[in-house]
C-alpha cells in the first residue's frame, strides 16, 4: 500500500469510528434505569409498577417527542440487591434512575445515586428520611409517610362521618420494614392530635412482611377485641392475614389501611375472591378523569388487553409519572449531563398528570407536595373510590358485612 | 392474656410443627442412612408444592389426593438422584457433597423460576378457610388435616423400618456399612431406596404445606434451613427426634410470637438451636457418637 492510500484508508477508518458519536449526538436517547422488585415478596407490586414503565417510552415519545430507553433491573425485594443493581445500571450508562416502590431499597439507591451523581426519581416510597438527607440528586413524586398518615387519618374521619359510625377501639397491625416503621411513627405522632377521631389503639402488633404464617398475630389481634383493624401492610401478608381472619372467625367492623399497599392490588382480589371485598385503603390515588390518565389507560390496555388500570393505577401511574418527570427534564435540559438533568428536574412543573392533587413541583428537598389521597374500598372485585365525595364512584360500606361462604 | 388464647396458639404451633417435622424427617432419614446431608431439601419441597398447585389447577385434584402421584414421582426422583448423581460422592469429602447438593438446589430454584415465574401460586379448596370449634379452641381444618397426613406418613415410615425386611436391611446398612456389604446386601440399592423414601416425606409435606403457605421459587432455602434447625434440635438421624424437633420449633415460635413479639418468632427457633448445641450437641433424641 502506498503512503497516500494508507493515509486515505486511515482517514476513512477514523471517520467511520467517529460515526457512532455523531449519530449519538444527532439522535440521543434518555436511558432510564428502572429498578423494581419484580420477584420476591414484593414481586406482584413490582410487576404492576413495571407495566407503567413499559408503556412510558411510547406515550412519552408521542407527548414530548423524547426517546426513552428503559434499562430494567429486578432487585428481588432485597435492599442489598437494589444497591448493586443501581451501581450496575449507572455503570451501564443509565442517565437517570427510577423506582423502586420500597422505602428500604429507595434509601439504598439514593445513597448510590448521590455518590455517583446520577438523578434518581422515586416512583413510590414513603419513608420521610429519604428526602431529609440534603441529597442533590434524589427526587420523590410520592407522599411521605407523614403525608400518607395525615391524609389517611383525615379520610378515616370522613369515612366514619359518611357512614355514621363511631368505633371506639382499633387494633393496629403493621409490617416491621422501613415503610411500616415510618408509618407507625407517623401514626404515633398524628393520631393523638386528631381529636375528632373517636377511637384509640388498644394493641399494636408488628410482623415480618415476608411472613408465611400469621396465625399468632391474628390470634393476638382478635384477643384485643377491638372494633376495627387498622392495618399497614404489603400484599402477600395482607392476603395471608385476611384468610387467617376468616379461619379464626374474627369479624371486626372493617379493615382500614391509613395508607399502605396490598389491599387494592390485583393479586389481592385474585387470591381472595369475594373475601377481598370491603377492605379499605386510604392511599395516594390516580385521577380517573384526567386527560393524561385517559392517554395512559389507552396505552395500558393496548399492552395489557386482559388487564384493568383500576388494579394498577397507583403503581403503574406513579412509575409512569416518574419516567415522565425525567423525560420532561431531559427535553428542557437538552442534555444527559447528570447535574444539568438534576437541575432541570428541580424546575419541573407538570400540570397535566395522572395522580390526584396539584402540579408536580419539587420543593428544595426534592419532594413533591400536595399529592392527594382517596379512600378506596374494594367492591365487587374492584378497588372503588368512595371518598372524597367529589371523586367517589360509590358510597362507603362500614361496618363491613360478615363474610359468609357462598 | 387469656388461657384460651394461649391454648389456641399452642394447638396451631403443634399442628404446624408436625408438618415441619415430617419435612425434616426426610432429611433425617437420608442422613441417618446415607450419611449425606441433603442441602436441596427445602427446594425439593418447593417442587412438591408446585406439583400440587399444577395438579389442582389442571385436574382439580385436592392436595391430599395429589399426595399419591406426587409421592410416587418423588420416590422415583429420589431413587434416581441418589443412584445416578449422589452415589459417586458418598466416599468423597463432605465439601464435595455439600457443593453437589447446593448445585442441585440452585438448579431446582432456577428451573422453577423459568417454568412458573416469580409469582406466588396457591390452591383454594372448600375447607381451606374453615375451622373446627372444640370448646373455645378453633382448629384450622387444613392445618389439622396436614398434621394428620404428617403423623400417618411418619407412622408408615416407622413401621416400614421396624417391620419389613427391606426396612431392617436399610437399618443394618446404616448401622454397619461394611457388615452389610459382607452379608451381600445391595447397599447402593438400599441407599437409593432410602433417598426415595426421604423424598416421599418431602412430597407429602409439600402437598400438605401448599394448603397453608403460598409457594414461590425462592421459598426453598428457608425450608432447608428450618429442616436443619429441626433435625439438629431433635437429633440428626433420629426419626422421632425430627417430629419432636418440629413440634418444639412450631410451639416455641408460636409462644414467642404471643408472649414476646410476633416479629421475633424466627429468633426463638435459633435461640433453641443454640441452647441444644450448647447443652446437648447430639440433639434431644440423638445418640452420642
């Protein structure tokens, strides 16, 4: 080969090797690392959240014209795994992390995101301390445990008022994980100040969210002889607990969650059938009438023709919104540079959203304020909004009728 | 705290413990004869639980009816596993046996994940939510039936080892391996039979357990650990010890949950294990070596 030919070949090779960079600059994608518990004891909820993530790239492309590439990771309901999955996603080039449904995992991922300087948008996780650490790259579009409890207790008051009931005592059962403890702290702080609530807690029983048997816990709760069960649960334990209540013939006035997952999930209905009816969850919920909900619902049904958004609205909705927040910031920032992206997320102001409440705006701690809750009661195999009245589709039923085998 | 409450909790603990005991009995029998510790024990039980859910879903078979085909399949599986895979490892160092059976466990868990996915599965039978009322004590029907199944299977196994020629030959091979060879017993066959019988215990326990617990692929290791705790408390290699250990663990967990804190239940099983290891290392009914 002559010197000129060699130089031409070298130049061509150099131009070819530079091509991917040019292509990348012309058609960039936002790489979103989605960390969810798709297996383990939170598996069902993680899969429900994943449905919201899966539909996000298509909907966001149409809404914002932004290309989103999902990098999915399963943290197997294990906090340590969540940490390593976050590390790996960042190593593999994720520009932003989204997830993880669980407070313990969220706290672990937040540390990784902060150390590595990669924005992390929390879809669902309520432990208040996550956004109290002064983190610069951590953002949460979900209520803190204190907000959940505050709204949840207010809705319990509304429930009693709407049903003209005055329960005097409650037995409080809760999971003993990070979320459960944060909720317990919130209830301990707020309940004594809610003087309009007529009941007092006569016994508190904590249990392992991965428990396979709750015989003892339910025996103890039944022995407290309380008017109703105040429950902070997850999904699998909620199913086990409800079955055990029937076995032990314990019929309190009702099961009311002041704000926890579990009882509005599809699997709760599938596993329990008619037994799932009348359980009440006061939780951050989605607005079925919003424009965005209708768009998301259409995409959801296209991807999951046999499913109903009613069962996944909370999980899929908040997961979708977390990815939307990242994509919206990316569109404004025009960069995947972590600091620029984090600054853009901080400036978020999304008015057309799925969840109840005001616009998505982060405060100086990276927390969205003003997300609304609804009192959701299971009726005829569907989670149904019964309060506030403005969003209600049915009237609340309390006390719940006794379960009878049909 | 009322006596009724304590009685209810103790009864539930005893019934659950009997089922735990049956599961651990399989481990104890296998170790007592073959001298191999089955580290895939819990995973095998998970497979049995899945088998029961599949038979229930596809054919509508009650888990207690499933016991027959599942136990038969597990006997064959145990026999083949011992004869084909474990037998060459019997004379090898213990760490090789450990690695082999851990590998079997990993294969089983991942195969279940591939076939069934991570979601929990269960069965729903008519009597699952019903209870017997005996005075002020409520006895969960499914738990009671499961405990009966455990007692019947354990009794049949005791009878087999005590009364049949094959059972006696297995005990002879367990007592004196060289002597058994000298008198012309087919020790490899006897070992495989024993492993098959251990697998049958697991199969029965799995079919009954599925009435009490939803099954997921990662359930296995927890049950392997539980089986170990039970057989160490009861005495490794002792058949009555396994049942006694199961009941003790069941009752201690239940009482700890009631008297201390429900979330501290697991801690008490391990506390009991430490006590037994300190003061009676051979287990409650185990023989000193």
